[in-house]
C-alpha cells in the first residue's frame, strides 16, 4: 500500500512539473520519470496516457541521459538536428557554439539556435552522429551545389503553362504521355 501511495505521489509531482510549470523543472521531472520507469514501468506508461504532454519522448531521453535538458524546449532548426547527436556533442555545441565553414577557409562560430536549416545539415552529420570537419563541410557544400544544378536541369526539361505542356528538349511520344499522365491532364 505504501508503494502505491509513493507511485501516486510521484505521478502527481510529475504532472505538476509538466503541466503547471512546463519548462522550468525538466531535470526534476526527468529524474522522477526515470525513477518511475525503473521501479514501476506500468505506472509510467499509465501516466503517459493520462497527462496531456506531447514531449514524452524527449522527457525519456533526458531521463536516460541521452538529451541535454537545455534542448528540451528548444524548437530551433539547429536544436532539431543537434538532438540526434550524442550527449557529449550536445553539451559542447550548446556551451561553445559550432564552427560553420562559409567560404574558402573562412568560418564562423555560431550558436545552434542561429543555424539555418542548410547550415545545420552542413555542420551535423546525423547519419554518423558527429560534427563534420571543415573538409567534410566543404564536401557537403559541393554536393549540395551539384544537386541544385542537377535539379535545375531536370526541371527545365518541360513546364506547364496555362494547362498546356511545353517541352524544352527532344522527347519520345511515350515520355510525353508519361508526363501528361503524371500531371493528370
């Protein structure tokens, strides 16, 4: 009975922290949630269903030590990519900023909240969960430039003007029919 009372007290405290003080006590809420997950996973699951809170995954990541609490309510583009990195990288980037290559040998130290979407993908290698080196950033920039050139070339092969197909390069009748079928005309 005493354990059940402790579960209710924990659940009430967690609810208070998440609903009435969102953002203020994330570390404390994460500690309570981690304790609930370890001791009574069913109670933790029940509270997830009862409390209207949409960031349970982030809270669990903070509780398990995979997410820096300072990123919990950070909805910047840089934070969304930084959350995928290991905790050590998260802490370093939050504390010191990140090196962004902007030209031939030039770079800036930028806070993660100020990164554009393109810069975030340039700096963070989400697949390998690491920061890109200066050379890696240059290679990423070159690939991006080439992809944009290739995309511009393929878009210019044909265009729709006033409901009519304008073909800008030689095409077979079959290719033209495929384009019309895809467009729905």
